[in-house]
C-alpha cells in the first residue's frame, strides 16, 4: 500500500488519532469506532539445508464500525486518504442502516469503563516491542539459518524450517473517547530435522529475539531425530505418555472455545451444568493471562476492554468462563446466572458485530504445588 507517513514507517498512536478525527468528521452515525492494524513481516524459509525463499510484507488497515440505534456494521480500507476514508465510512453506514437492530448491543465503552473492570486483575500496560527484533535483516536471518544447517551437518541430517520477524501495532478508538494502542515485535524459529526414517521438530517465538537460542533449538530437534531412528511398531493398547507443550496445545486447544459465556448461553459447551465440578486432575491449574512472560498479544479486546487474568481451572475444578460486555449482561439475566461462577466483562470479546462472542486467548497451564 502507499505509505502515508513515509516509507517503512509504522503508524503511531498520534497519527491514528488524527486519522480517527477525520473518520468522525465524515460520519453521521450515533457512534463510530475504528480498529487500526498494521504490520511489517519478514520471513526466511529453508529446506534441504538451503535457503530457498525470502519474503517481506507491510500493510495497514482500518476497520470502521458505525452504529445507528443498535444497527451496526463494519467496512475496511487500507488507504488513509480522505476520499478512501469517506468511502469506508459511507459503506459502513449504508450497511448498518439495513441491519436489524441488535437488542443486546451496548453503547461503546469509554476509557473509564474499559479500564475499570472488577471481575479479575486488569493487565498492566505491556512492553513487548523490541528494537533488536524489529531490526533483524535478511542477512541476520541467513546467519541463523547457517548455524542451524551446521547442526544438521554435524548429525548427518537434513533440515528445513523458517525464521521470521515482525513488528505490528493495533489500536482501537471510538466516539466515547476510548483510545487504546499496542505495539509488539515477534521473532519465530521453527526447525525440522530429517533422517532416513525419523524426524525431530522444535519451535519457539518471543517478542524479544534475544530470548531465542537457535542453536539449542536445532540441537533439540536433531536429538529427537536421532533418538527416534529405526522406529518399530507396538501393539494397540493403553500407554502412559508424556507430551510436550506443543502437543498438549494441539490436543486441548479447541477445548477453550467452550470457556465462553456465549457457548454456555447457546448450550453448546461441554461446561454446561459442569462449572464448579472437578473435570481435570487435582494437579491442573489453567488461567488466561496475556501478561505471562511466555505469552504475546493485545492487552485489550475487540471493544477496547482491558484484558484480565482469569483463573479458569483451579486444582482441577472449573471455576468460570470469560465474557465480552454484552455476553456478561445477557448471562446475568439468564437462567444460568447462579450456576456459572463470576459474571462480568473480562476483556476477551472479539470485534463487533460477531456471533462468536469471546474466548480465552492466552492459555497458561500450571501444576499445583505439592
């Protein structure tokens, strides 16, 4: 896209605020909201011990939501000139006017409501933008790939994988005075080591590239490939296995869509009539915590509500689910209100309008202390 503020410059909160002021002038809606997303992403891909691809992408997008007495809709643009913004606002308003009123739609939150939640511990502002990560060049990534290939050669293996780095920003502004902004960097390395009849894999990411150890990742993947060589079949049966975190996430990840107020109200959650009961081992504790040092992501949700740390499971007992603003209001008036634990917005809603509602996005497992 054409750069409005100069080549390769990331959008700042101040520039986004100025842009939102123009959007408000173009709108005749009762309420207006704009979500800004922008990113600069670069990736080096390698296979057969050789780099075969370098890609780089940069883009910024504004998603504009308007509301006329409960009739709401969105339109997007990646052009920030006046005419493009005016067309996006007009598209959003035209769509909104033909929608049926949503009886559950709440007024857009102001800054005080977004930051003044009481249901848990609001997440403090996070610093997850690191210049060292944003400044990684293709040559830097090539040097890391060289070290990974060297490990593969030492073990007589073939390696493939990716090394990427990105810088991103996201902000939400609305006509009630809300103005939230977050900037983040991310570096990620994924390595596969291949032998004749076995393989090994290891992956890691972090906002701070200094937290990544490419050689250790490569050695770990290589050791898995070496240790799993010459596999043999075993008889079907019940076996005790120990899974790595990535494997655990693949197995249980979809479960967390059910830790949602909307899922409870729709009667499609496995937690219906089971909140407050022990469904996991007594040694299992699960929370949603965007501030955890191994997590990443926005400290606010799709409406700008500050995310909370929410204890979902404690000593095996399901304690509660997460809520968007409208879901919490609807749950309080429902027949399930006395059986689902604490009910209040937790900062986990998706941008409106949507049918999903909310879900925990930053899952942390912790074993109970002995």
